[in-house]
């Protein structure tokens, strides 16, 4: 829950119209780095759950749960 909250805060602080496309300001670099770390955390969580539960094929597999399918879609879109 802390990772989700932190992700929401950093996304709320990001101003795409004010930040340069090259991301040279310290604020932009901090937000970019934190976004990368949070994404890596979510991706690692997904992979660990897939390894523990299995990806598909059984009733208890990762992709058999609707919330996990949503999580998979969001991580893949990121």
C-alpha cells in the first residue's frame, strides 16, 4: 500500500508541460528515478507471484484472478 501511495504522490507531482522533455531539472530526475524504482517493485512483485502461483492453467494460477489480470495489464502498460 505504501508503494501505491508513493506512486500516486509522485504521479501527482509530475507536470509534463512544465518539465523539459530532456528531464534536466533535479526535481524531474528525482521523480523519474522514483517512478523507475516503483515500477521495478511492482514488476518484481508480479513476477514473484507468477512464480509462486503459476501463470495460467489452474484455478489458483496468477491469471485466473481478475485483480491479478488487472495488475498484469497495468504493469505491462507501464
